[in-house]
C-alpha cells in the first residue's frame, strides 16, 4: 500500500500517467479478489466496507417490493431492510433454531406465502456465534421463485472455502479488514443480470454504482490480502481450528459456562459463550485491564444495553445472554495466549 500513499498519488479516473498507474493497481486488486471468491473481475464493485455493500445490495429491491431476512443478520442488513419497509416495502423475517440455523421449513413457508419475497438476504456465517448456514442448499430450494438472493459473506471469506459461482447467489458482500486488509474497504459481488441502484450520486466510478474517487491504497491492500487469503486458506483454517479446539475444551471446564451454538457448524476462529450470573460488559472491562481484547457481541452494536438480537432469536435466556462474550481468534494468536486468557477468566469469575 505504501507507494500509493506516497508516490503514486494519481486519480484512477484520470488519463495522465499517474492516473493510469492507479487504475492498473485497482484493476489488479479486482482480479485478486475475484480469484479468491471465484467470480469475474467485472462482477466486483468496491465500496467503503461491508456495511455499504450490504446497503447497496438491498437497494436492488424493486419499489414496494418484498424482502425477507433472517433474524440473525448483521445490523447493516437489518437496519436497511427496516428502512425499505418504512418506505413501503414488505419485510418478513426467517426464523432460526436454538443453534442459529435456518430451518428449511422457514424458507418454504415464506416462499409459499402471499407475500413471497422478491429479495432474500441470509449471511453465510454469523458475526457473533460463527454459525455457518448452508447457503447452497437454500439457493437450490429458491431457484424457481424468480427472486434475488443476497448473502453477507464478510465473516466467511478467507476462513472457509467459498465460490460465488457455486453458491448460486446473485449478490455477495465481502470486507477487507476481515482478511487482514485495511479497514474502510469492501466490495459487493453482483451477477451481471442484477439491476442495482446507487445509494450515492455524483460520479461514474465503479460502473456508476459507487461514485467518488477510489481509495486506491486501501483497494490495493484489499487485493493483496485477498491473494494471501487464497494461498494460505488451508493453513489458516487448520491453525485457527486447532486453537479454537483447545480454547473451547478449556472453557468447558468452567461449570457455569455455556458455548452458544456449540453443536452447529461454525467458523474456525469464532467462539461466543455466556456465564451464569455475570455481566458481559463487566467481563470485557476486567479482561481489558489484563491486556486481553474480547467483545461482548457485534462491534457494530457496542455500547448498547440490549441483549444480542442474535441470541434472542436463538431463544437464549436473557440473563445468560447479558453475559455473552465473543472471542475472535487470529493468525497472530498463540496457545500461550489462549491458556492465559482462560486462566485470567477463571480468576475474574472466582477471585482468590
């Protein structure tokens, strides 16, 4: 990224040499991302992140259309869907079971209803629990209904194998910083047949869908991160899975601790748990004082006193849900850190 923050400062929409260099760098990043998720470069629209990409995806809903989302979606999908409903769209929700998995009957019931949706949005992997949905199975069951299918793949990309072509979706959201790229950069992957409507106006960049001068350095970083995610996917999956296995084995030694969605297929790096009688924010602050960074839920909903909508949808007891802590492991984490975390957690729960 550094040369594009210092020397190669040209506008990629300009025809002079510096501009052409910047345009070439953006095109290379587009190819790198397309290779990671198995799509064509022309299907990649760069955005400021996953939130903007989700908003742009849902903008494809026809006026007065019908949209269905799962009860465990990211706030950027939920809030946009509610905005569409406020403006006249019909919104219905798809229920999940106690493990956070969408049941096939839930999809069938919505498709058979009078308000059968024009657009469905279901995330591949949940940002709190790490629960993975069988998106291909769901798209196979909806193909004959002439609807647009969007999936938020922000948490899944770079952690599990994914193919845009194979999943059968029409729109897919991805984000740079979830694969060790820079923050403030994402992309929406779109089939060529989908008619999207820009949510920003004032320029013809990114096929007239995302106006404004491109953040070239961030896009370059996103591209390189995508390239590394492709080549290191197996190594990362195996390492993170091994750490999580040890982490959860140690956590389950704590009698009052519950790992949410433990029996479901989950990401190799994500564990969310609750401890009877404790407050999640209190745990977070005490761990932070010991140099341990964890989350009490979605980072996009931090500061809220409400229990997680995801855990609520799964039927988790509200008191237990208030104690929720989410652990997101990364390639820089070590076994020593895992054991230190569990030891410090036990000390906080039972002070000596």
